[in-house]
C-alpha cells in the first residue's frame, strides 16, 4: 500500500526528477508531483511523493525532514487528506459595490470615483 508524503519548502527551481532521485534512497516511489500555479506556470514550492511502502515513507520522513536542498530546509511529513473548501467565484460578498441592475444610475460612492 502506498503512503503519500507532503514535501514543502521546495525551491521554485526544483524538479520532479530531482525529488525522485533524492527520495529513491529511502525506498521505492510510486509517484512524484510538484504543484504548479495555474496562472504563472511556476512551482508553488511544495509537492507530494507517494512511497510504495510504509517503511519507505517513514525512512523518507526521518531522512529528509530538515534536509537542505538548494539551500532550503525541506519539510517532509505524511500528507493529510485534502479539506473540503468552499469554491471560489460565483458572486461572493459584494457588499455595497454590487451592480444594481436598474436605471437609478451610479450610487454615491460610484460617482465619487468617476472621472469627468
């Protein structure tokens, strides 16, 4: 059974191949994933490694938690299940800035910021 590990404090230049090579010394690896920001295409500075065995995962945590890679001390621990988060988008709290949808014209605060 595989065990998923969280690997944090990665440099933005770290690669999946680099992590795979490093963690192979702790045991067999099922997968390596570095999380990428959708907008920038750049690493978010963390990723996940699935170790093939519990023993390999424990060895990786002991060996690499605090390990310095590219002048950064890695954080390695067992990954926690993803928490359900509310989805973003779809309105939100506009407060007093919401579009009115009627013909009453701009609100007082909108008039103040309008260029004439």
